């Protein structure tokens, strides 16, 4: 870490409840993480309002006008790098990132996904867990690699699927757990405890299991 504080840039596309959880956590228990910017790929993302309410600088970069994914991602990286980030956090950023972008931020790019990865990469994770009759579901924080939703896992929250669960009730409970595990992972990173090693994620210099640190409820 170049300085005492850890500059965090958050990318989002929508509501930003995970951003809010990060803001609340850095306020409730101040640590080295400092959210220095929130960037959205949609001007109507509610997360921008959350950032503004917290006094965090915001920026919007929308893809129309760019010739392809690489051009957009290059402009996005330039924008992000203007904030000198130590960590880039994807918090509901609903775009597939190019290989060049992911490589540029290797080891300092985290994502949260609403399933117990490697299960249910992509969309509609709650519906797919219900349709499969899974007894457990949850969410995952992972380092981002070139494989979509596929990088080394850092932490997973595992929760039971109840017999009367609907997509909505399950989504709500998973979201609640996302708001616990993302601030935890960001705190670990900012404190210098979490790193991406050659073989996977390391916590306190020890390899994490393939499923990451498991939190069961
Ligand atoms: C979260 O459920 C997050 O896991 C999901 O988008 C939602 C954003 O919610 N991300 C993905 O599906 C990425 N593959 P939020 O805007 O309220 O934080």
C-alpha cells in the first residue's frame, strides 16, 4: 500500500446498496479505506445520489459514442486512474469488462456476485438456485480475473433456502448478507491483510480455501 490510506474507487450501475454498506462501514469503524470516487455507466444510477449525499465525488461514463468495449474500457480506466486507486470495487457494475481492463487492475479489483460461486455465474442467480432446489444459496466476493465471475474467492456468505422462499425473499436475504461481506473484504484489503497471490487469494499471508472464507448463518 503506497500510503496509510487506501483509495477506493467504486463502480456501479444501479441502486448502490452495496456502496451504501461500504460508506456506512467506513463511518462506523474508520479504517484505511477511503472511497475517493464513485463512477457509474448510467446517469440514472441511484448509487450516484448515495455518493453525493455522502460527499463523495462522482462521475458518469456512458457507452454510447464509444467504438466498442475496448475503447470504452480504456476511457473508463483513464477516469478511474485519475483518482489514484489502490482498490477498484465493482458494486453492481453490470458490464462485461475487457481482458485489458481486468489485467490493468489485477490484484486490486474486487467484485460481489449474488450466488455461491462457482455456481450460477451471470444473471438470475436467485431464480436458478430456487429452480435447482438448492438447500443453500448466498453471495461471494472475489478478485476479478478475465473469466466472468470466475476469479479467486475471498469470502462467501452461505444461507439456507427456506421452503417458502420466493425469488424476492431470497434476493432480499442475499442482499442483506452482501452488505456484511463486502465491507469485510474491503477492510481486509485496505488493512493490507488481503492479497492476490500467484495461486489465489491470501489472507494474512495464508492461502484462503477455494471457496474463500465461509460465513454461515
Ligand atoms: C448485487 O446483488 C450484486 O451482487 C449484483 O448486483 C447487485 C447490485 O446491488 N452484482 C452482480 O450480479 C454482478 N455479477 P446494489 O446496486 O444494490 O449494490
